[in-house]
């Protein structure tokens, strides 16, 4: 199964739009603001991906 022409065009438009947005964000004053924003979001993501220590919850009552 191949991609239809419409899907190829839409993919191309999406890629081109992303490239234009990246170019716009990385020019002039926006460059430093964009870098700070990306760095802050990367730090948040890195913290959230760190393994959380597993806590054993033994609050249930066990009868023998």
C-alpha cells in the first residue's frame, strides 16, 4: 500500500510549516526566548522521566 498523493501533499505541507515555524522562532529576539523555553520544558520532561522510587504500601490487613 502506498501513500496517496493527497497524503503526500499534506505531509509536505506539515513539514514545510514546521520548518517555517522553527526558522521564525530562531530569528531575532525570539531566539533566546525560544532557547530558554525549550530548555525549561526539557528540564521538566527530564525530571518527570526519572524513575520514581517504588514505595511499598503495606496498609492492607493480611490475615494468616
